[in-house]
C-alpha cells in the first residue's frame, strides 16, 4: 500500500504527464535499449520507429497515475497489457530494468522539476504497479501452461498448408511439430510468432489473430504482407513469412492470448465489421457463431476492391448455408461498383440501414477505418457496452 503523501505527489504529476508523457516514454525506450539491447529481442521495432509504443506506454502511465489510489479501476487495461506481456515472454526480472530506466527518463525530461520527492514517490508507485502486473502475468503463465494442450514460452509448429488468399495476403495452417494437442482459445484471440530472419541481429515477434474458430487440430493465421510506404516501414515479420515460409516450414509460437473476444453468453444479434486484414478475428467469431449459437449475424467487410477481398468466396459459402447470416461488401474502387453492396466507404446512414442498432458490434481494421465505424455507432446511439474493437499493435485512441 502507498502512503497518502506518495499518492498525493503522484496525482500532482498527472497534468505534467499529459504534456510530457510521450517525451518521457520515448526517452525511456531509447535509454533502456541503449543500456539493455537484449530487450530488442522482445519489442516490436516498427512500433518504436512509428511512435506507437511510446504513445501506448504514455497512456498507460497516465492512467496508472490518475488512478494510483484505486488501481482496480484500470484492471481491464492491465489485463490487456498483461496478455501481450505473457505472449511475448516478459518476466518478473524485466520489471526492475523498466523501473530504473523509466525513473531516469522522468528525471531527464523534467529536469529540476523532478524533485527528489517526486522521483521517490514514482519509485514507490512503480513498485506497486509492477507487482500488480507480475501477479496477473504469473497467473496467466500458469493457466497457459496447465490448460489442455497448453505450453509455456515458445513451441515449434509446422506449416501444414499455405493458401494465397489475395495478391498480398496468405493463410498459414499450423500444427505442432511434436504431434501433441494444442490449446484452445476464445474467438478473437491471437498467437505470437517469433522469427529471426537472416541478417537480423535480433528476434522479431508479432501477434496475429487466429482466423478460424477454436476446435480444429491446427491454428490458422492470415497475414497481409506489409510492404511499407512513405509513412511506415515494411513489415519485417510479414515480409519474412511471405517470402520465406512455405509448407513444411517451422514457426515458433506462444500460446493464444488476448482480451478482444466474442461474448458467447448473449442472445442478441451480432454485427461484425472488418476492414482489410482486420477480418481475421471476425472470421473466427463468425465461424463460432454459426457453429455454436442461434444468434442473427450481420457481417460487413470493406476492402479496396474485389481483388483484395480476403476469403470472399468462403464467406459467401457460409452465407448461402445459413439464413441467420447476412453479408455485405463495401469496395473503395468505383470500378467494382457492380460487385459490392456499397461503393466508397461505410457511413452512418448506410450502416444504420443494414445493421440492427440493438446488435453487439465488433470491428477491426486500420485505425482511420475504426474511427469512422466508432463515430457511426455513436451517432446510431449504440450503447458503449455493445461496442468492441481491436487494435493491431499497441492500443491507441479512436477519438478524432
């Protein structure tokens, strides 16, 4: 427990974190990787370069400071981060390293404003926050290892099948090299792939949503090749998978994780909305709903064009077999107007016409796409409790 004075000091720094949070966390990562380059084996280098990871950490630190007297209020956030930590292999011995470098970054950025009392208070607070994460993650490691088919750390899987879905997306069917059972998962969860491409100094890890319902003897991931552009680097792992991993290849995976999951206890209609490769968790949810529920389902998928529409024929076959499923396609390309239900982009008027506002809504895709969907749902007066979404990468904000 923290004493009242420490809590008071931490809360007094909240306005400072609003202004300097990202600078502090960016300095933190630079300092930590300089002092401990081995940690680059578990952190996403692309997210560092694009500033996504510092932003996500700044938001987490801000939330922890604002709620330092009642950390239970941020347990959902803690659990989401802890799932990723467990999937990446973050261990208790990493936390002192993080704490030391975070305090050094606070002192470096704030200068004389970071008084001895403030640094001491943050040291105490960090210890409490770290203990919460370590405790939650210890339970996750235990659960992951002890569940049927479960394991700890990384396990070798063989690529049983590789299907080229579109010019830039491929599906990989993965079975364990040891021939033993695999852990089940919740529809919407992800596995983590660890690779070390030739010429790379460090290993690289990426989370990929499972793109099929649980219950099979394999895991399936569907990966878009990220070629990069002026505003982002090419994806090291996705490029490696597309160029070098064929049938018979080996991939190392950690057990399924993630908090973006389908609530299967409800009876209400479900609307699933995906943009591009954001369809991967939606397909897992869709298959699960068709197999294990009687709920009405609307599935909306947006793509650049028919050529880039992942699993188009497969979803069409599912819709043909089930009167409970209504599928809609939105293509950006005007040339595909006669091949889709809407040309251009999803808007509030169209969405409200095809999706029941009483639905439970799940959506995933590029951040601008998700911002549009989120805004439309609020304009439709959909309750916050019925809105669920997943970021590919560090958590961000859908506020415009």
